[in-house]
């Protein structure tokens, strides 16, 4: 039965002949109307190891999309990608405001492509290249990106190639894109950064191809470091040198680094995956950030740990006990969330007691009114107590008397039995 499952299906040799990748035809015709059925390609958005990205407008509704043409020139790699591209359907089922949604897929001139929602032309990488972010902007972008990654993990999917270039910014919204693509081109042998993550953001276990969701948490820690301090923690003259630092290196924080931020980053960058945050949700909660839309979550941090300007890599227990960073700053025009410890959820705020002669007189009148009602209700309470407890006690009295009588009769029978036993024993002794 197993052999039947593993048997390859019969394929027509003519149908199995792969379609040749024709980039020349692509460049000649991609601007022409109808080259991509239903779409009009507007302009190029960017390009990289995975392929070329163009802005396209759907002719029927005039809506903008981003179309990525996967750059796989090798026929063997391209055929593998075409076989794997069907798995992108799993990623297309996810609908989250912090993810670049996948809308469609296909191939033209032998080039596989993905149709994605248009998330703007700016990325976190471009914004970081333009200059340092304020702590407020850095945390706001990071929290949204982390929520998108958590949405992937909730569907048992892992990104494996998180980096600022894959975080798209449009207004105040950050969206994570290019998820699922690293798996599509994982058979490529062109570069370490091709199909297995980017070295600057790659978790140590990725070298042994043992990554899981905690590898994304490591990459998020690198991104958080870069957002807050303007550069990645590990650099080198080659990919191997950078990867080696990920395995054994210690991140160096600037002297002004907040102890809470440093504690969160250190736990994300633990060399062993099991020592990191177990989920992105726990990472966000450690930052006092709501882990989901509409969630209001506030934690009170512990007293700051004494840390010097030259931090060292600490163990997981010390990292867990480290202080939490201050809460995210409120957005302009939005009132800050109240502390739920001040009053229970759903309850109004406790107002300050009013002062003055008139409030005192009113409170006194209400107190006298409550006292009068209590005095009037006293006889009613006495009757209810008697009617409730007294009558029940009277009804139980005969049963209690019968119970005591039965206990007394039982004791007398036991005493009589003991007396008979003693008399029998004495009779035997005297007979002897």
C-alpha cells in the first residue's frame, strides 16, 4: 500500500516538457495592455533575490495590487517553484491587517508570479536608511509587524525571512510581506541568503535547517534592535562571519539603552530556541503592548535591574526576571488607556467625595433615611428568621427525638451484649 502511494503518476512526455523562462519576452511585453490578463502594470516597485515587484492596476475595478515575478532562471529550480507555488494557497487564507495578503498566483512566459495587496512603496528598510526612528515610531511599527507574524504562527505558518525590507509601511500601518516565498526557493544554491533567511536577521539554528516559529522571534529581536538603535547587532566582512556571530556573539547595546528594552531583546536573541519567548504574544506582553487588535493590556514592571554600560549575555532566568520596558507612548489625538488597577473593568471611575455644607447635609439625610428603613425592616427580619429557621427547627424536632431514642436503644443493646459476654466468661472461669 505504501509503494502505491509513492509511485509517481504517469505523465505525457510532451506535456512534461517545461516551458522555457523567457525574460526577453517579459521585458518586451510587460508594458503592453493584456500582457497579464486583467491587469495593467503601472511601474516597478523594486527587486531583489526573490524577483521583481511591480505595481499593477486591476482593469475591472481600478484597484492597485503588487505583483511579484519570481526570479528563477534555472529550469530545475523553476519547475520546483511551480510545483510548490500551489502551497501559497495556505498563506492566502490568512486575513490580517498587518499582513500583505496574497490574492492570486500564476505564470507568464514561464515566469511564476504572485498577486498581492498593494501595501505602499515604502518599507521599514527605506525608512531606517533615511535616518533613526524615534522610540515611539519604532515601537509602533514593530508591534504591528509582530502582530502580523503572530497571525502567521496562529495558522502554523513560519515566515523564515523576516527583515525590514519585508515590512511595508503605508501611512501609520505596517504590514509583513513576502511570507511563504522563502520556502518556494529553498532549493536554490545561489546564496546563503536565498531561501534560508537573510544572514543579518537569521537565527543560529537556521544553519542546520532546524528553524521553527521561534526562529521568527529571533529575527524580530534583531529588527527591534535595529529600529531602536539604528543598526543590526552583528556585522562582518562576510556572510559566514555574520552567521558565526549569531552563534556565539554578544549584542552590544548603546549606553542609553533602556534596561527593559535590553531585557526583551536579549531574550529574543538567546542562542537556544527554547530560551526565547515561547510565542510572539508573550513577546508583545513583555513590552506592555496589546497582542491583538482591541486588546487593552497593561503590566506593571519590576524595579530596574542594575546594568552597566557594557552588557553581557545573560542566562534565560536572568532575562525573564529583568524589568519590563515602559508602556508604548499614546498616539497623537488618542487618549491614553487607563490603568485597569484603578477600578474594575466595566465599572465607572471612583469620583472624589464632594466637600462643603450642602453635600454633608444631603449625605446626613440619606443616612437617616437608611436608618429609618432598617428599623422598619427589623420586625420583618425577625419574623422571617422565625418563619424560616424556627418552623424548620420545629419540624425537625420529632425526627431528632426519634434519632436520640434510637441511639439510646442502640447503646443499651450494646451494653447488654457486653454484660452477657462478661457473664459467660465468668461462668467459664468458675466452672473450671
